[in-house]
C-alpha cells in the first residue's frame, strides 16, 4: 500500500506539473489548419450565435483583408469560439480557438480568410 501511495503521488505530480508547464508554453504557433468551417466568415454569423467584438476589427485596403481584431462567438450564453485576426499583417490568416484542449486551454486552428467578402 505504501508503494502504491508513493506511485500515485509521483504520477499526479507529473500530470499537474506538465499542465503548469503547458500553461506557460505557447503552442498556438503550431495551430493545425481548420477543417470545420465554423465561425470563419466574419460577415455571416451562424444562426443561434451572437458576435461580440473584443478588439476592434481593422481592414487593410491594400490587401482587402481583416488584419487585426478579435471576435467572440456566443452560443447558448457560452463562449463557443474566439477568432483572432492577427496583429496588422496582410497575411489573410486568422486563428480560431474552440472547445477545451489540454489543461483547460482552448484548442486552436488557423484558417485563410476569403478577402473577397471584406466590406
């Protein structure tokens, strides 16, 4: 029983320390490509969702894309997704954070905007 307790404590400490370490590491530069298509069109909010602008949206006319800003999508009074349009670079890419990932962090994926829709 004593060995079991020591093994349990050692295992739990590894799990919790990996989550603590994970919280300080930035994995978002390794976002996979999005494949679900949800919440990727700023101008077409899905039925049943509301859009809340967290950081004002900025469009750069030189590339006709949203280049910065952050939008939260709320479904059933809960945050369902957050889309981050970047830091001002005309690169057409945005990152979407949805659901719960490892250690309670949001799962991340990136998608290329359709800049022909930008108004």
